[in-house]
């Protein structure tokens, strides 16, 4: 995820561009850059946060320009890889947010034609493609160049030869136009622009927009002009960074359909029915693995537990999930094992220590992380990025989901390498993955049901979560989310374990959330619910939307859409997040910054 | 009189007006209504009557409200362009933005009401600054003079050296922009036009013009004074429907579709907007402005107050020396005190700070969307934030934050 801004007007472009960019910092902050046309096109970029760039940058005269804040997904965090990217003749500058899937092929083609690349990014090819197609009209060149691209993009382009024109385009990455007086803007989202204007035009996938100082024109792929309506945004600037959501956590919960797309993007080829990872990762997975260890802390540990079920089901390899701070001192290390370290930040001290121990003992090591260039990516033999963008709420939501998706892809990959699953089966899973964002969106659209349930449990002293199989780690995660933001005591249990102790704690005032899927343990779960109810608590069931039986057993039911038992873990997680959020909100808790907690724990 | 043809009038209208809370939580300062129109509209009308036709409004805080109300200016037969200030970085920053759009131009602060003749005088050839003499110059920037020419201009100071202050209206030409570019941030972190002017004064001379009419509104209760001042000049105009057995004395304006029901006793000067229902049996006393779609019902008395659109005092209410926001509803029997028993000046707590209003009579300053319960009592000088509910028989005083429930 990256943030982009474009400006064409009467003010000093550099000041406006950096000012707006600061409000996009949540979208990434590993490097930043700016390009302005004054007498000629000048760019300035560097590694580091926007405020660092602001201090170093000299004033560039000019009233039109583009700026970018980067969160690397391809190519390391270096000055060369920062945006804007220039075309070969240095007359066209491009900024890009998204992932170009066919960049390898395009890059090879361009290199054959003699194009020299300055960076390792997929984004640079866009600048070269536009130059190749430039015949005196920038939007035509952009239009022709985009026809060759596959993947997601929001771009902004300026060209020295046409210093009155700013061109933008989008496909599956966000882009809005801000309409001002004698000035117009482009940005990844609304908050970046609110200080300057609250009149917005929303650009759709496949559309190209051309901004002059006094006009905004929008075209479709076929260069036909599209009539667009201005929308008036009424948020306060305070609320704006959260895109109108009251908390970052809720915003991030609602980001999750996109998060899923991001985690999958470029890794699935439905035509070839294959999962693709970087070569070194594929080599790691293509070993005769005797066992897999997953080491992690906190929410990542629970993602690991979910991963255990997914990998064991799809590959037959035994998986052990270990808490990193335990594994580093007490874990067993075999050279035939693969050790997967999961850490959102890539800097979690305990996980890094465990990873080093494993590597020193000769294990193969793989890191799953959200941050390119982080310590975890440097220690491990290979790494897979979750590509979920920065997460601001302390309670992990979208990064948990994307970790699970990545683990699922790893499971599919190993499963097909080992011939445990055939290509038909893996194609089924790919299709289910494709439908997943839609299902999550459906849940988010009906979140009122969850609010009703939240009202039921907001005054409880203690809440239990139970589930079997893959739903057991989800119970743990559901309980963790609830306790960390609402301060209600919550515990997750394997449903069969209740009677071996926790029963003693059940009273009328300890509601139990039971996660039920229609698999071979369904009847057992109904029996467990019966046992619970006999002790007095109210039971809230989280169940499949086709499950008609459950209403007879539970007091309240929240439904999730599902097409695959294995991937229902994602939709259920979203429900659990919403439940925790709404309970905490009703209790008036500080949701984005719970007491005593920090986003990433870099001490042991 | 010689006026340059392309002279534009630049109106500074970007400010939030924190000292005008709670009324400015829901509107920009320039949209505060006085005598039935926003402060900015009075300025627009006076400037238009002085001969100006081309306006640039510099907007920022809640800019859409200004834009929606004034549009392109056709309704007033003038041209209005807008510039969004973006960051509120001070007056020099605001004026600096319009460099490419003007030659000779007038700048006026949109939240101060200037008179037509004064604007005309300022428009005469040469750079000028408008001045006024006030009793307490603490809240304003002092101006030093040398034989009618300005020699230096200051920002607010604790112990002002004279009573002559900068009124907030200027006539500039292109030269000012050179100095705006050189202006550095002031100690309070803004680019002040006064700093630019002082630099300009080292090279050029600026004439002074003493203003005859000038009404500054700093705190909410100043709206009541401004309202009174404008109402003194209105003429009688009845467009609504007046029932039999009503009494209307003096200059009273009644808008279209408004009905005045039997038993109403209205003593001008009073302005009543459109689509209102007044009466039966109410008493409206001088210097009262009532917005559109309001209802003043049976046994209600209103005096020296501003009632904004869509607000009701339906039965058994007394409202004196007050400002009532939009969409408010007073429960039956809600009364507002406006005079201390010891007859001393009334102090107000605004944004947590105690301020002497210098008024012996002051009722309530009520934000938008406030509802009061029956028989609630509001003490003198109370500030009530927007979207607040006051319970039945509640007794309120001091400063009440927006979105509060008082039970």
C-alpha cells in the first residue's frame, strides 16, 4: 500500500504536495518523493518518513506536481526504488500505488528494446511504457500504456512537454479527484485533500482523469468522456484520517475485503492453477519437510494455530505452533524442519530471537511479515509479505486476516508440491479465495446484527469463547480481541475442554460465544452448547447462514456466509472483530490505544 | 470619483471564530446572522452599494456553507470567486494566495461590518488602511500615525499606547505581495499582514482613513449590539399575513408566508423572517430578529434577541438579550434570566475562561439543535453548546459543552 497525491493550481506545488502527503502517512512511510514541473521537471526522493523528506527538500518552483509515500511491496527500501519514477528521457514522471502482475514480462520486453531501468520496482515500467506511447498527448499515451498492464494501480503522471496537465488513472487501487477553485487535486483518499477542498469526484476502475487548473475531465478505457458528479464531503478534519470511521480499528476492519485481495494478488494463477512465490521461497517449500514449526507471539501466534489446521489438512505434514519466547529457549530444532516465523512488524524481539536460534541450528527459516526490509526478512532464508499496509489500531485486525491468507497459500503450495491435493481441488480453493472479499463485505454490510449482540454482553464480567478444530484458535483470537480492547475478562477454549475444568466458572452472567461450522464435529458442538446452557449462561452462536438447526440450541445467532469450511475462518474472524469492537465502543473504551499495550513489542 | 475598473474586493472569510463558540461549532464566523442576514452578506451589500462588483471570498472553515449561500453571486448581481485557504496560516498567507488574481484591490475582514461610505473612501486612489478609535484597544492592533500617514502598525498588545486601531479594511496594490513573500512567521505562528505592511511602510506611504461606521463582533454577545445597530435603520415592510386584533408599532419587517396571529403585540424595530408562525397572544419587543420557519407561541415574550431559523418558543417562554441557534426548541415554561439581582455586569465562561461581557443584561448564548425541558431555568450569561438536551425543571448556568445531557 502506498499513498499518492497530485496537484495542479496556483499555489507552490511542493508545499501543497507534502502537506497533503502527510495525511496519507498511514498508507506507508518507508520512503517518499515529489516531482514538480517549474521551468523543467524536477524530482526529489529519499528513504524515510515524509517529515524527513520535508526537512531535506529544497524549494522547487512550480504549480504542478505529484508526490508519493511508499510502503514497499516490490524492491527494497532504497532511494532508487522510491517514487516518482522517470521515463528514459526524464520528461515524464509517474507515481504508482498497487502491484503490476505482469511486470516481469513487460520488463524483459522493454529491456530487449534497450530501456535501462534505474530501480527494482514494478512501477518504473509504467513511466517507460508511457514514454514509448507518447506522441504529444499525455492522456493518450497513458491510455495506451495502461492497456498493457495487468494488476492494480492508481497512478498520477506529469510530463514536462505539457506542463499544464496532470493525468491520473485507477484500477483496483483508490483514487479521488479534489475539485478546487483555480486548482485541482488527485489523491489516494479524501482526508489528504480536505484541508483544501471538500468537493470530490470519485474515479472508478478503468477510468482516466485529466486535470488542468480549471477543469477536470474523466474518460473511460475507450477515451470516451464520462460525466461525473461532484460529491460534497462533510467530515471534520479530525475524523478524516479515519475516512469517517470513529476509530482506526473499525476502519481497518472495513479495509479487510481489500486486504484479502492484496494478500492474494500476484500469487495465484487461476489459469495455470498454481500458487506462485518468489523462487527462494518456493525452494524452501519444495523440500522433503519432516515437520513445520510456526513461532510467533500474540495475535500472530493465533494466526499460526489457524495455519496449523490449514497446513495439516492440506499437506499431512505435522505442524507445531510455539510461542516464540518459549521456543527460543526450549524448542526442539531439527534440520528437516521448516520454521515459519510470523511477525507483523518484522521486529518483534521474541520472534526474532527464536528465528535466529532456529537458523543457527540449521533449520530452514521462512518469515511472514508486513514490512519489507524488516529484521525478520533479513534473518530468514526467505520471506513472504502480507501486503496489508500499515495498521494503526493497536489491536491487530487486517494483518491477522492476511497472515492467515498467506498461510493458506503456503499450505496450498506445499499440498500441491506433495501431490496431497490435485489441481481441481486447488482450483476450487482459488475460486473460494476469489469470492472471499465479497463475503466479508456482506458481513460488514450487516454489522447491525452484531451491535445487538454486543449490547447483550457489554455488561458481563467474563465471556467465554468455544470452538473445535480450526474454530478453537478463532475462539482464542475472539477472546483476545475482546479482552484487549473492552477490558472484559475473556477466555477461549476448545469446546471439548470445557467440562475438564472451566465449567466451574460458568454462571448466568458469563455468556458463551460458540463458533459452529457444519463439519463432522457439528453434533458434538451442539452437545457442548447443551452442556453450557444447562449451567445457566446465555449462548451466542456464530453459525453458517444455511444452518437452520442452530436456532433451537442457542439464544442468539450471528450468521456468516460460507462456501468452504476451511476459509470460513476468515469470515468468522471478521464477526469476532466486529463483536469485540462494538462491545468496547458501547463501554466507551479507548479502542485504538488500549491501556498498557503497544503496537509492536520490540523488547523481550 | 475615480475607481479603477478591475478593482476587486477580497473578503477574508476563512476563520472559525473560536471566541464565537458555541455558535461557530456549526458555522463559520462570517455566517453568523445579524438582523436576518449573515454578517458577510451585510458586507457584500455595503461593498456592492459602494460600487464594487467583483469579489474573491477566501474561505476555509466549513467553506461549503459560504459557497452554498452565496453561489456565484448572481442573486446579488455581483461576481464571486472563491479561494480555499487550506491551512489557516494567517492574514498575510491568505492575501498572498490571490496574487495572480488581482491588481488594485480592497481587503476586508468578513466578520466585521463596514459601512458603504467608508468603503467608498477606501476605494479612492492609493493604498489606504481604515482606522477607528475605540475605548478599549486591548483586543485590537494599534496604529501609529504621523500627519495622517501610517507610520507603524502593531498586533494586539497588553497595554495599548493609543486608542486608534486597525479596523480590518485595506486598499492595496500589487506591491504588497513583494513584502508578503518576505514576511516571517510571528511569535503566535502565523504570517501576519501587519508585518508585511510594516515592511512596506519602510519604502512606501499608506494613507489613513477614519471610519464612520464600524461594528466588530468578537464575542457572541456582540451580535446583539450589531443587531440593534442595524435594526435602528430598517423601514417597515409587511409581506406576510396579519390577523385582526394584532398590534404592530414602529418599523417591523414581516417576511413572506409568515402569519401573525391575533393578540400578538409587536413593538419595532423587529425583523421576522419567512414562513413563521407568530402568536397568538405573544409580545415581541424592540431589537429582535427572528429567522425563517420559527414559531413564537402563546404567552411568550422576546426582547433584544436573535432567534435563528427553525427555532421555536411555543408556549410560556421569556427570552431576553439572547442568541438562540438554529433548530432549537424551548419547552413550555423555559425562562431565561437576563439581569442579575444586584444589577452588576454579567460575567460569562467561554472556552473555560471567565470574561466580563460588560453588559448588565445578557441572557443565553444557545448553539444549534438544543432542546429544553418544561420549566427549565437558564441563568444570566449561560453558554449552551450545540446538540444539548436540558431536562425538565433543570437549572443551568455557566458553560455547557456541546452534545451534553443536563438532567
